[in-house]
C-alpha cells in the first residue's frame, strides 16, 4: 500500500461529520471570516501590540455596518406583488408587478425578491438595483408558470445584503391575489357513445324517443299527445289516430375519476405521470363540456357533481390546479366509495397508471359504463430501468405509453374496451 496515500486518508478523515457541517455553515461565509478576524485582532491587541485593537475596532465597524444597514433597509421599505390576472394556463406568460415604497431619506440598494415563484425558496425571482429615497418604485416582468398550481407556492420575501453581503435579512412580501394556474389542455375526440339509459334531458340530439327533434317513427295516439303530431296518412290507413314519434334532446352525463395515489405514479415535476394524468382529465372535461355534456370529477379527498356550462369548467380546472402532490389512497378504495360506486347514470372515465389498475380488487370495479385511460408507469418514469409488466384485468379504452402520444390519442385515439378473461 502507498504510505503517502494511506497517511492522506487518515489525515483527512472526518471523525465528526455532523459537527463539521455546522462549523462549515457558521464559518465558511464572509461574516464568519470577519468574526474570526476580529477575534484574532483582539488577541493580538491584548497580547502583542495595541495596534491590534485598532484593527479590531475597524473589523467590528465593518460587521456592524454590514448588519445594521440591510436590517434598516428591509424595515423601511414596504412592498407588494400583484399579478395581471387571477387565472392562467401552465406555460402561459403572466405579468407581475412589484411595488416598493422607500421611507428612508437615502436610496435603498440591492433589494431582491426571493422564493414564492421559483422552485427553490431561496432563489432570486427578481432583483432591484435601487429604490429612490422617499418615493414609490414600480417594476414589471413576465412570469411563465412551469406547472399547474396556486402561485405563489410560498410567501415571497423581500431581502437585501447591501453593502457587504454579510447578512441578508428579509420580510414577507404581501401578494394582492393568488394566481391559479390551470393544467395544459389538448383537443379531444367526440363524446363516446352511450345507451339511452345513461343520458339526461338536455340539448344534444340523440336517437332516443322524446318530444322534439327529428321523426323516429310512428305509434298509436295516447291521451295528451299534441294534435300537431298526428300522422294523417297513417291514421286514415289504420282507421285510428297515429302520431309521429320524435327524437329527444339528451345530454350525456360523465364522471371523470382521477387516480392521484402517489404510489402508482412515476416521475417528478411537470413531466410526471400524475401531472400528465391531470392534463388528460382537464382536456376531457373541457372538450366534453364544450360539446354539451354534463361532466363531474372525483378524486381522493374531493368530488365535483356532474353539471354543465362554463362555471362547471372553472370549478373543475380550479380543483385540478389546487391538487396536492402527495395523496395516498388506493384506486380500489376510491371506486368502491359512495361517490363512484353509486354513479350509474352515465359514463365513468377512470384515469390511472398500469400500477393503479393492477390492484387485487380491480376486477370488482370493471363495469359496462366504465372506460379506462391507462398511463404506462415506466413510460413517464424518466429513467432507463427495465419495465416491470403489470397484468391488467381489462383492455384499456385508451393506453398511453409516453407523453408524446397524448395529443394524438386524445384527439383520435378512441377505441372501446375489450374485457379480458
């Protein structure tokens, strides 16, 4: 063994790593170095020569100025943040306005807004070179939210380290109104066909007997039928009153079920399978609501009853924007819960991964009124690990293996599910 290498490893071995980390955090910065310099100057002044005391006084003055000045600046400057709208879509630029009022008689330099709009709570969102004395300054910039959510994610803080950067005191920066960022959506295909039992009266024409629409056929007269619907030719032929049977205007009812169980999703950040599942649900809700359907949403911890119109779309998109990242409830429990188990009035579309659909009780939750959208767990994992096949009990209505397939399959990828054995 090389003696020099062995000696180097022994000399550099850290016997107390936790204590060493604390020492590095306390001393490996400008303030820690100046404090050590002040202690050394004080010892030299007391032991060696009185000139060391003068150096000690100078270092202490620098430390005092470097800590008092930024503290006074932060306390004297008031500010607020405001977005130019209350709702946006991920990836869409949003204007942000920063208002700062300096109550000092001297300009405030080196101000910065940290956290809230950045992934790192300590990251600088925007820096302000100077704020004039006794005046209000306005700053504007464009913020592009990388992911759906409610912004700011944490309270932004106004801080400064001027003049020496020894200390960065901060204070909370109020936000006038939060920004709700909706998930990105894509065009979707037509509403899947459903039997007449799974529809409610509305304004979308369906081949179902009703009182309006086109003629479907004829039938004998019943008391209360309008005389305008009498088919006089068939009446004369059969020697009894015959009336025309018309279409009903019907509106499909759809319940979207989103599996948000963190155990069955892969990846992290905007490209995780959970975020793409949320985008799929948002796309289906938006497209089918615009087509006239009644759409509801169910997830672990909440539900929105089926309804129609613009207000329903806003409720669904706002709920999807506010969904947390860490929810732990198996899909089987959600489907056997009262919100899903008692839904029999329309189509139920379930969005999950192949790991979410491979739970032991999933055979019990396969029904004729259900359609399954299955995302591949390993297709969204973002690594090169070997995929572990998950045996599915049903042929998915829509199978998505990687994110690039989503726009195409949502637009024209419909196919009816074939139940496996």
